């Protein structure tokens, strides 16, 4: 998606260690008009797929998912919560996700009322690198018996392989900007050219 | 706002200890069409006020603020982040907020690039009880020299007094549902009748 790629080139900052800072428009300050265009593009790519719910994870995914939901007929958005601990009281589905950034596992939960076997879920998140967060969200859907119809990602660090590993398992992953390489020294980055995209 | 009050009566759950659970539509599962109507109502109430930025706090405020922003000309949304610790490196404004729910203080930060003396800020959040979170967000605006034009709240627990304390200081607070009383035993709740509202 050229709009997002251009914005990453303009306002993103490549840092050493494979870090891309996009806090000016994506995950601290939020450009809601960009989010709206992203939602429109995901809706185009997932046209005809019967989405009943959007699942994301706090905090950065929430704004993107809520704005995008308008383009999916205003389906409800559920965000998985980062919990201090897992409370297996039957009211919630729980799993743990490993964070490479924080180098530790953290528990995430979803109220069991909010995912059901009738749900056809689109998972939305801001970043896809190794895919650990998405694996966790898919486990929550599995626990609920919900069907994951696909994954919509803003920025995929394709060079980290998580996206292709998901695709190899038959999961539909639609990333709006796929970064093939980043150089923390020069600040340069390159995108995978996806000629099928808008 | 009748739409929100009706939804609270239908899907909200009053628990003992002054707790109102609205996770079915507001802060875990998100009804984005309701959020859109809330944004429209805040825009009506703040018509003519020159808002350049919406400030909220993670996590529950983000979805509401991002959807509402469309009704303010798509101004950027900035969400204050709950930080593990305060890092006074000059790149961020930082303060602490006391949480009565968690009975502890937690640090919150906003990147200093994202609030400036030119900003006219509308603060949006899901709940207003004692007002501690809002005080923290206003302190961050003060540090930046930004002007707080007003506060938009989904649900005000008016019986806890935080909203009226802010209004007594001349701060414009527009709450879409104001609860005058809740009974954790019977599950009943009452709203303040605001005949000026839609």
C-alpha cells in the first residue's frame, strides 16, 4: 500500500537492532485518516470473506482495528488484554506470548463471552515480525472454536520470517507494507514490491 | 446521551464496590458504531472549539478516541503510555497517576514531539470517577504548554465527584452518561437527567 510505504519513508525512523520507530503516525500518535485508508484496503483484500469480529491486542492495535472495523460493516472489535497473571476461572481464554523486545513472556486474556464458535475472525495488528503475538491470538481463537479467516497487518518485517511462516501454514496474511531489509546504520529500508496491491 | 445510557442499562453490569462492568461494548469488546455516535455527539457539544489534537490514555481510551477523531476533522490522536518507569531523557513528558482500582501509582508518558504550545487538546477517556487519570493527562498538556479545550468522557460516575471538581475549576467536561447512583446489591443504577443532551 503505497500510502503507508510513503509514510514510513517520510516519518519512520530505522534504528540499530532491527527497530523501526513509527510512533509519529502509527503507535503513539495515531493518524486516523491513514488508519481509515488502511481499513479500506484490508476490506478490499478480504472482500467476500464473512468477517463477524475483529481481534487485536492492546495497546497499539486497538485504534487501527476500531477505525478499520467501519469498513467491515461495523463488526465488534475485541482486544486481548495483557494481564498481570492468568486467572483460569473459566470466564476467559488465556495464553502467554513471548516478547522479543522485552525478552519475557506475558499473559494475555480474552473474555470467553467475546469469542465463540460462530465467529469468523480477522486478526489485526500494527506489526508482524516473528509472529509470536499472532500465534497467541490464534491460540485464543482456537480455544473458543472460532475460525480465523485471516490476518491484517500494517507493517511486516518480512526479513524476520514470521509472515511467510504463517503463509506456509495456509493462513492468509495481508500486510500493507512489507519491509525486505532495513539498515540501522544508514537508516535505509526497502519494501517488497507487491504489484497486486493498490 | 440516550443511546449510551440505554446500552449501559442493557449490557452494563453493576458489581459491588462501585464497579460498573461495560466490557461487552466499551472497554474489552468495542462497539465501534456506538463509538462513532459518541464521537458525533462530542463534536456537536464542542462545535466551534478549535481542536487540533485528541489526547487519551492506553488502553481503553484509544479505540474511542480514534473513532471519535473522524468527527473532529481527523485530527491526530495521541495516547499516553503506561511506562514501566519514568525516563527523564527530555524526549518525553512524564507524570504519575494514582489508580484506585490497582491501589498504586503508575508512570505515564507522552513523547514531547506530540504535544506542543500550538496544540488545542480535547482529552477523551472511557471513564471519569475521581479524575486522577484526567489530572495526569492535563499535567502532561501543561508541561507541553498545550491548551486543554475540554474533556470528553463516555461514562462519568458522578457520585464520586471527580467531574464536578473539574467543572468547579472551569474545565469543560462533557460526559455522555452521568451515573448519579449505583447499587451493587440490586444491580440498579440511575442517570443524571441532562435535558440539554441529545
